[in-house]
């Protein structure tokens, strides 16, 4: 971000920008914004390849990037995404049925493509975090499952 972007960020109440970083597991990362009284919202600059889909990742953190507990959470999520989806499928299947206008398949991955993950601030699975999916039938619809206390609590749909 150049001098004009820095000036606009300061005038709008955001903190000055932090340059992109190269992270050994998350690739090229950069914070997108930070309120003057908060932490940065970081994001991967390119989706991370995974057999279940290309995943963009976001997380709140200070100007140094993700914490080790957040990176450990990411490793756990990559290894356990199938179990996470199975746990969330009772909620997700309702939205899949509503948005695709057909019965939800018995196998979630017949319809879902993993596209996003919001890591918890402290890296703890019992904190708040989310995962997002596109549907194969309606690729413009993004279904996001929010987790709290280790359990899926609700699904939001964006089209």
C-alpha cells in the first residue's frame, strides 16, 4: 500500500498497513485491515490446495501473523475436515437442500467444495471458528458453518 493508502487508513481509523509475509505453511499472507482498537484480520493471498477444494484462510492476530496455536489448529483442521463436515452435516444438509432445491446427498462431499476457514483467535477448537463451502449444484452459494465450544451452531448462506 502506498502513501495514499496509508493516509486513507489513518483517516478512517484503521492502523497503518503491514506488508505481506511468507509463511512456511500458509504461504503468502497479509492482514486486510485492523481497526485502531483491535487486532489485524489476516488472510492467505492465494487459496491453499487441499483434496476437498482450494481453501482461503483468515484469522485475527497481531502484526506478526498467526500464532503457533493458530497454525496448529490449521494443521488439525486439514487432517480432520472430513470429521468436521460429518459433524456439521445435519445443519448443512438443510441449507444444501434449500439452495439446490433437491434432496441433500447422503455423502456430503458429493455436493460440497471446501473453500474457506476462519481460525480461532487463540487456536482453541472450543473457541469460535468457521468453515465455508461452495455447492457443486449452486457454485455461487457459500455456506459457512460457525462452530462454538467444539460444535456446529449455525449455518449462514451467501449468494
